[in-house]
């Protein structure tokens, strides 16, 4: 039974991941809709692994996930200034 408890603590629901990331559950659903969070479905419910969320968060903190948006913004600014 200890092994089952260990597995349970490594898989989170939307409510649990929203508390873990300290954001509102609607933010989680919005990010899921845009494929911005690593998740999987169990029936109609979303589930998250702590390992995947931690990896995603580390990449986001390093700016790896923000680079495309920054590049698009820089290109848009370049076009607006006539470059």
C-alpha cells in the first residue's frame, strides 16, 4: 500500500496542480487549452505528473518556453520600426 500512496502523490489533479503552482484552476484550464502544460487525460479529467510539471517550470524559469514569444515580439517591433 505504501507504493500506491507514493504513486498518488506523484500524480496531481487540476486542483492540486493549481495549488502547487499557486494559480487559479481556470488558469490551468486556459493553459491546457493552449497546450502550454504537460498533462494527460484520464477519461474527461486532466492529470499531471510532478516530474513533468517541475521540468516544465524549470524550463520556463530559464526562459526556454518564452523564447518563441520573445522572438515574435522582436520581429514585430522590427517591422513596426521599418527595419
